[in-house]
């Protein structure tokens, strides 16, 4: 009995020590917590979606979802050979060119109005333990040292596959300002980022950077959390607006009517970047299902569409290339103006004639 009790205590202590590592971040406190509590999106002790959003459907339990994830068919969820990627030297890019480079999953680099923006960079670990979520073979071609000085680091939410502690720590000295949802700034301040360089926004707030660039924080339908205290920081989508361009960044989130509302507020969207991948019927309210990606794209009425959240990690049970096959088929039927760059391939934001290969076939 004593051996069992001591073992249980040691396990509990091990979990506590593990969960107290810096990479788990911190929940809001002090003045930041007061601002969080004053948000109309924060109710009953946590942030809420605009409509009811169960994380799992009633027909699939958490245990069943975990079981399916562990015993899934690994032959289809991961490619059987290295994906075709391009290693572009970001340091040598002409800063006056408006462009985008997808870095895999939901990480991408944007140059617009001579400003450099990095979204959701994950170059080391997309999980608390790296071996739990290994990247596909050949796609880990970018590291923090490949990233030039960033004017704005944009974080859509604090999940591990969108906010990597080790990555942002190594980018700290080369980051101008951090733009994130309410509460996310607590992680960055805890990690040593200058509080004055952290811009936290609630839904429907915006910041004029003074560089001919405005950033609007818009709703999404998702959740947040890095540890045992979920939904203490806000998940968000964003609109980047310059004098002649609008770029929508969806972040993660299930379908609702926000795409119609965003289109009304921001007509003439030049590029929509939508989540596509890591979906499952068991969590259909917090991630877009394949048919909903096309539906959202049409409702946004964007001139071009780029989908992300695929081709680097297997977080769901669908074949790794299913998201690209599905959206390509939808594009053939409905003319969604889809662009499909390889990881590392340069997309010229003002060149609407640029063509791309179906590299996943």
C-alpha cells in the first residue's frame, strides 16, 4: 500500500513540475485580467464563442476521439515520401515587394507596405512533448534564424500548433511588436517580451500601425488554452488592410455566419487565408469541415483563396492530402480562385495571374 501511495504522489509531483515549465505560459493576472473580465466576450469565468460551440459532438466522447487518434491508419494520415518544398532565402527578399510565403501548417510570412509580418510561427514543437506531434518528413526547412527582423508577429490563438514557445523566444530580439487576442499577451510578458510591444485586442477592435497598415481583430469559433485552464485567452481572426489591399487571416474555427458579416464589413478582399485540415466530424464545431471551407470562401467573396493548417502535422484521421484534393475539386466546380503554393514558394500578392502546381498529386 505504501509503495502505491508513494508512486501516486511521485506521479502527481511529476505532473505538477511538468505543467509548471515556462512553455505552458501563464493565464492573465493583474490589470490584464481586469481587462479580460470587462470583455463582453468573457462570461462565467471564461471567453465564449458568439454561438454555442461544443468542443466535441454529442455522438463522440473524448475517450473515443483519443482512441481513434492513437489507433488511426498512419499509412494515409502521413505522406509516404518527402513533400516537394522550396527553401527561399527570406533575408534576401526585396522588402518593397508585396508577397507571402507559406511555411507549413498555419505559419506564414507576409511582406506588405514594406513591413514584415509573421503569423503563428511553429518551427520546433506543436505539442507539449514534441514526439506527440512529429512533422512530416522534409517539411522542417525553416528555423527562427531563417526569419529576418519582423515588424509584427501575429498570433491567432495560444494552442501549441500556433504558438511555439521555443520559436517565439528565439525571435524575441528580432520582433517589433506582437499582435494577439486578449489574454495571450500574458504568455509573452511571462516569456520576457516588453509589455509596451504587446498589442492585445478584443473582437472588433483594431489598431492603426501608422505604417499605412491597419489590423482588425475579428471573431472566430474556436477555443484556447495551453494547460489545465482553457479559454482564458481569446482566439481570433484578423484583417490586414492597407491603402490598396485587404488580407483576411482566419485562424482556426468552425463554421458560422461570421464570413458573411466580414464580407459586408470588408468588401473587395484580395486574399482570404482559411483553415483547411485537421477536421473530424467529432469536432465539427471548432474546425471547418471540407464542404464548409468552400462555403466560407464563397461568402467572403475574396479575389484569391489560400488554405493552410495542413501538410505538416497529422492532428486528425483524414488522409494528409485530402484537404487539398477536396478544395481543388471545389475550386474546379465553383471558381474559388484557389492558389496552392508549396511550402516556401513565393506568392506575389499583386500578381493575380501567378499559377501554381498541384504538387500533392
